[in-house]
C-alpha cells in the first residue's frame, strides 16, 4: 500500500440540533484497502460517509479525499469517487442496461468507453443475462449488485458503500463481498459502513463508531488480540443462570448468546478459576474460556474519549 492516505479525516464534527452525529472524528484510509465502519443504528456512520462524499458539509474539522479538500474541491471529489447509498436509489422502471447507461451519462463517460465499461461491469456483477430486465423485477441481492455496478461505471478508484447488504439474504451477502474482494485485488479502495461484525472481519481495518465517536480502530486481528478473553458458561436453564450470575456479579457484562452465557471480565483467567468453584450453586454445567470475536471486542469497549485510528 502507498504511504500516502487516500482519505485523511481530521477532527470532523457534525451536529443536528442537540445530536452530535459525528463528534471529533479523525482517521486515515490507505489506498487499496477495505476499510469497514461499524456501529449500531444512529452511530453516525451514514452521516460520516455523506460528509466524505460531499453530500453534507461538516460543522467543524476537515478532510482530504484523494488529496482534495472536501470544502473547496467538492465537485472534483464527486467526479472521482463511487457512492452507493444505504437505500436502493436507482430507477426501478428502467432496465439494468438503461440504469447503467444513465449513470454513464451522468459521469460523462464517452459513448464508446461507456459501451465497453457497461459490458465489463455486467460481467463483473454477473448481471449480463438480466440486462434487459427492469430493476423492479430483480431480487434484493441483484438490486444491490446493480447499484454497485452503476457506482462503478466511471471506474472510480475510491468506492463508498453505505450498509450495502442490510436486508439481503446470506448467500447474496457472500456474493457481494466476493465482488468487493475482486475490486480490492484490482486496486480499488473500498470504504464500507456495515452493522454486521462478521462482515467487518473481512476488512483490512475496522473502525467502531458509537454515539458519533470513534471508539476503536485497527486491523480485526489486532483489535481481538488487545481484548480480554471471554468466559463462556452453559446451563440447563439459561435465563435463571444469568439472573444468578447477575446477582452475584452485578457489575459484569453478562449476556445470553445462543445456547451459552458470555461473561466479560477484565481478568478472565482469574475469574474462570473463581466461577468454576461455584458451578453447582449457580446452576452451571460447564465453564470455558475462549478468544474474543469482533462482537466481543465491541461489547467490551467502554464509550469514552475518541481514539486514534491505528494505521
């Protein structure tokens, strides 16, 4: 990867009345990486992407996108980036081909190059045999592929995707990510917002947002390596066991996760030995300790001051 960042964000702030949608956020994105922005609904992900795509102006702070200042050079930025919004925003009464032609015209792609590029993106997204179908007849996953194809018509080297797989079935999500990996191999930088932590595992780096603030940012494996291990217990009656654990350890984060209970403790090895002695009293069958997932990392991070994004 080049040492020169493709995105440089410095102390960005955006406020809507009493809500700090983006609160003093700073980070870098390097060329050729998939950078995942993760957080719950209302975390500020979409607002941040709209700022970087020059749809919104920040109240404070600044950013460079492909070396261009988003305040002074917004038009140039829009010409160079691809953007896929959160909701399907194409023309459903137009065919796949007509939507691609329309976006090619919007981005002033020359007619000859447009025809060639249209064939390329149709092949890339595996939509060639559907090119005469109207957009409103496509499945949810195919609509997302069409939206991605339209965003790629002008061959952008930087692509912004705002929760592109929300509401899409698991197979379509997997196919969509396969397309993203192919884009990365071809040199495209992908900035993706997602609520799915299992998707973020596939990114080169992950930034967690909550309440408009950046609360962690690093490679997935690095984030997991820094987090404490997780104590997992099983029980005949999970809810009763959880209540017993909460009564004994009221200050710990204890949650039911599928057929298990997860317990987050700053010193898991010590806690593991302690709780093993109380299994019968607490109605527990088995206690074990395991490495954290990205979801565990997120649940263990306390919402505090903004962090510096690790390069």
